[in-house]
């Protein structure tokens, strides 16, 4: 940042800071590393947009790094940083991206579609974290047979300090036993996560197929 300011281009430069993964510390998890550790702290990635003329605000959204490019395009559009030709191009291009801009109200769900956050962490990708911004549940799926399924309710435990670890055979029973506002939605999230895991074993399967 000092170099940018010394070059006197700070007002013309948008700086984006983003990490590649989070970090579980001793107060978060008994495993203080990312390898084979599906703790939610490892999936919380710092993301900062920095410009001298931007107000300092915190965005509370279950988003991912996929939201970076739509946010940059929106910032260029709404700050009149583009001429009319480029503004039209950016306005059309932003709808081609999967995630949402973070400078607008974040939509957890719209027209029956939810904002999903799916992530793989650690070398080899042994665990898959699945969550939806529309509901306070999170499911960790094993991509090998050496791990169990982990189901947690983030509304009551946002830091994931307690969770239920089990096999798939009794995962539905656990969802039904939890005192959540919408048990049926919890089961639906589990079904979606398990479906995604099973589809990865289909030869030639692609997510957009």
C-alpha cells in the first residue's frame, strides 16, 4: 500500500486482499491445521476491498471468493469509473457470473434458488463443506472413507465449536432430532450434499451437466 501511495495512484487503484483459506486455532478446534480438518474456521477466508474513497463497512454474507469479480464490476459501474461503452459492457457481463456483488443487499435465496457455499480445503481435498446462505446449517462430507459426516447448526453455534459426527445411515435421524425451525429444510440440505458427493463418482460427470 505504501508503494501505491508513493506512486500517487492510490485514488485510481482498487486493492483486493483475499486469503486462500482460513485457519482453525486452538480455541476453535482440537486440530490446529487445515489438513483433513473440516472445521468452519478453515473455510472463513478474509476478503477486503480497499480504496481511499470507499466507506468502511462490514458485509455479513455467506459468500465466497467467486463474488470478487461481480463486486469489482459493480464498483466500477456505480462509481462512474467507466465511460458509457465500458459501463454497458460491464453491466451486461456482471450477469454472466455465478455469484453476487457484495455492494448490493445479499440475496440468500430468490425464486426458489439458494446461495450455496461449497468448498474443499487441504491438500488432496479429503473433506467437502456444504452450506446455504438461506438456512443456518452446515454439512461436511467425506471424500474418502476414512472420515465421517459432520452436521452443525450455525444459528445456535456460529463458531462450530460443537457438532454431530456420524455415518450417513443415521444422518436423517439426527436432523429430525434437532430442535430447528425447519427440520424438513435441514434434511433437504443433507440430500443435496449427499447427491453432490455421489455425483462425483459418476464417470465424466460435470456440475453443469
